[in-house]
């Protein structure tokens, strides 16, 4: 399976001109890279600027609403994303859980709506702290988020292991170690196996997020056995992001 590298621009950059420029620079740098899926998830407001400047990279989304079109003020539904031919949509990012009160039940509805409608959700899970008492949080988050999911949908599921303490904007953050990411990947696969079965669980893709850069990516993909990365801060630096994509293309 080819590696999946997703640029999570969050609420950046500051203008549509800069979004177009950033997308064009990334595209130029990665246009000849093969064997990796590179996705740019910009704010909705910049969808067309990004889409108009990419070919090799794909457009992705940072969030979606679970209902079809209708009276849902401020929301962008799965149908809107489908119209833009978007494949990957980030769901349940810790910033949305924390700042906007997104609950497990809401995330579950989004995961189901995405999978039912042919989108590939990138479901974010991860511990808040490094404390051992947080150990059950990934299991709890996955059990709630995947409730009602059909096993034959798992081939379109991406789980992003994002320990909150490793996200670059968390105070005193530090990237996780590849060894811990490896353990987390096995743990996540076991939880999905217990919820479904081993064969179906094998189909889901597990990626890592949290202070990924061009220096540490190869270790997360190699030693950590991660199948890709969700990249925040480094995705706003085109050369840096392109380097991450290039390294992912070379990692078996
Ligand atoms: P970071 O963000 O790469 O800046 O740590 C990752 C994320 O929040 O998705």
C-alpha cells in the first residue's frame, strides 16, 4: 500500500494568495514523486485556490458534517466534499474535540457518514498526556467512533495516531518516539481486530501525527511501521513538506 502524507493546514495561511502560492510550491516540488499519496487539507475558504494549483497532490478536508444538504448553519456536508471529488477528510482532530466540544458521538456520525458515502475518514485518536492512566483513551475513542461501522468499510478507514502532547502547538510538545508509535500502531490494530476481525482490521490504514518533520519522518515510517503521516506545522513549509513526501515515497 502506498504511503499517505496529509498536510493539515489548520486555519492557515492568512490569505487566498498565499494559499495558492503554497499549494503551487508544494505541487512543483512533488510533481515527479511516485508511489505516495499526498493530500493537502486547507481551510474550506481556500479549496479552489488549492485545487487550481495541484495535480499530483490531492485536495482533502479538515472536517465535514454528517448530514446531507439542509438546515445546518455553518456546516459543510459530505455531499459538498464529494462534489469536489475529495477523498480524504480528517475527522475528530483533537483541536476540534477540545476547542469546539466535538464529542465521540458526533465523531461517530461523521465516520459513518463519510464511509457510507465513499469518503475516506482520517480518524484522529491519541492520548492527552503521557501518563499511564490515559491508556484506555485510544480504546474508548475507537470503540465509540467505530460503532456501527461495517467491516467491509474498513478498507477506506485511516486512523491517525496523534498523541496530543506531541502536536507541535501543545506547550512543551515533543514528537513521539518511533518505538512508541510502533506500539501504538499494534495497539490500535488489536482494538480494531477486537471490534471487527483480524482480516478486516488489516485493511485499515494507520498513520502518525505530532511534530512530524523531514528529519524524523523516515523513522516513523520505518521503525514505527506507520503507513503515513498527518503533518501540521511542517506542511506550511513547502520544501519541508515536499521532502517528507519524497522520503515517504522511498520508504517501503
Ligand atoms: P503538527 O500538527 O505536525 O504541527 O504537530 C499535527 C496535527 O495537529 O495534525
